[in-house]
């Protein structure tokens, strides 16, 4: 049965392989691949800041063997990307579809996504085998290897599979840390958490999940083996150990996130801050106010009216935290820039359901979509 867990990733690769070349390019692949290539070759994080760089960097590594061409149009758009993040789509289109032949580039980048997907299948099998025995591991790995969603995403040069791998790895290693606290387990979990945050901003979903597991470990009366002291048998000792573990995770994850940005604060390799963070947090507030107006059915205001509304509303907690972190350089500039850009993008996004287009969502959208699609 243990061998079946190892066979499942190979099965996954065999089933998914034809799609690497058969699938045409998706909407975001040109942006993600061109951004990753700029990270690797220029050490510049101005493109696609709304997604952290780790997975995109990995996707671009196979391109180094045969460097793509970058034309004048792409270079001109790249030069203004700090002030106009939307030009990333022009850069991506020129990079993939004008300056180069798209399919060979996509194929090489998608190989990385497929490899990450195979590792994810293996992790699913390892976790299930650990929890339910060899048969459970083999069944779980087999199901993951043939899962249509995973097969589809692992054949595209996007960030989804890489992020999922880091997310699952963080939870798996956290589970093992809460079974036996060792320095290696703490460091490994911290690296996985940092990798998740360096892959997608939605890694914040890890925090409540880890909090629930931590509280459960304090409640669980089973003695907790610790490499650095005798087992934590009492609730107070378990709680203290959880605090130490979380602090260790936080430090390692923070260092891992910085490493993903080249251990440098500035977006560009010049070393000087290039993002006017206060202007971008103001832009976020403006988009939030405009979204609220449209949600209430109010007409689109003119620029002067919107500016007065922005001046009248105090900065939200997100804006204050981003500006504070930028002022003290607690996190890389590109990461903070990405948080603001991503938050601004979701304020004004049209939603569609059953023939209706609205600026707000529906609480029953996902249950309905799950029912229809399943």
C-alpha cells in the first residue's frame, strides 16, 4: 500500500501530461509568467504585485535555458508599471504572444506547475497514511491523482497549485509539531507558512486554521513530547509550548517571506523605495467608497465629489497598518504594495448570477455554484 502512495504522483503526471501542450493560454498566464521572468532575471518586483512572487519565480526558472525575447513595447510598459500596475497585461501579452512563440514558453512554465501538483498528491497520501494507515493513504493519493480540479490547475502556469501545496504542507507540518515539538518541526512549519504567504495573500486563511489546531492541542490532555524539555502534561505547560511554537513559526515565516523578495525592502533593485504608499492607500479608500456608493444604487460621482468623500472618511485599519509597516519597513515594499492593489481591485468587481449583474455578491452564490457544478 505504501508503494501505491508513491505511484499516485506518477499516475497524476501521466494523466495530466497531454494538457500541458493541448491547453491554450489562459487570461492570467501571460502576466504571471512574464512577471516571474522579470523577478528571476532583473530582481524587480514591480509586475503583478497583487500576487507575491514565490510561485511565479519557480514558473519562470525553466525559461532561463532558452531566454525569451523582450520587445520595445514590453519594455516601455514595464518602465511605468510601478505607477500603473494595469500595464502588466500589456507586458504579458507582448512578452508571450508578440515577442515570442507562446506555446513553448507555456509548456516549460507549466512543467513546474505539474511538478508541484505531483508533490501535492504525494503530501495528500502521506497525510492520509499517517492518519488512517497505508490503505487510507493509497486511497487518498489515488483520488487526488484523478481529481479533475487538481489536474486542470496543475497544467496551467498559475499560482494556485503552488499555493495549495504550501498551504497543505504548513498544516501537515503543524500537525506533526503538535504531536512532537522539535526545532526541526518548528522551522519546517515556519518555512511552509512563509512560503504560503509568499505565494498568495489568501494565506491569511492559514491563521484561523492554525489557531484552531493550537487551541485543540492545549485542550487535549495527552502529554505533548518536546525535544527541548520533558513532555508537556499540564494545560499550562501545553499553552506555554504553543506560545513558543507560534513565536518560532512567526519568526521563520517572516524571514522566509523576506527571502522570497530577495531580502530587500524596495520593489526595484535600485534599493530606493519607489511606491508612494500613502497615495495607494488613499486610492484603496477611494475605491472602497465608490464601491459602497454603487452598492447603494447611487450614481457614479464626479472626481471632486469622490475626493471630498475620501477626505471626509478616516483611513481604515488596513490602510493604517500598511502605512505603518511601510514606514518601519516591517515587510517588503512589494508585498505591502500588493496588499493595497489586491484590496483595491476587489472593491469594484462586477458579479454575475442567474442573469443579474451587480456590484455586490450574494451570500448564497457559492452554495448554488457548488450545487450546479457538482
